[in-house]
């Protein structure tokens, strides 16, 4: 595992309705069932980890797509 810091992924929050946003700047993401992971772009390539920090052997096409990102990038998704 790299020296990239482990971060906790964002968690979905239940809401009865979409909050009012008079400025139109809020972004709402619908939570579907599934798994979440963090992608770390390191000097050595791309690492995928679970929310608790365990390594994931990810699909090759996802790792190849993320290799174009700058080193140091962390994606939560």
C-alpha cells in the first residue's frame, strides 16, 4: 500500500425531501445500493480501497482510466 493517507468516504444521508436551494448551487446525488470505494492515484499507479481502507482488486478498465489523473488525486465514489 502507498503512503497516501486513508480518508473516510462521504456517507449518504437520508432526507424526506430535497432541501430548498434559492441560489441553485446545491448538488444532490441519489444513493443507489452498491459499494463505494476510494481511488488513489499514486506514483506507482492507481489503488482502490474500501471505506475502511482495505485494498480492492479493481477492474482493469477502471484502473487504466484513472491513470491519467495527476499523482496525489483521491476520488470518492
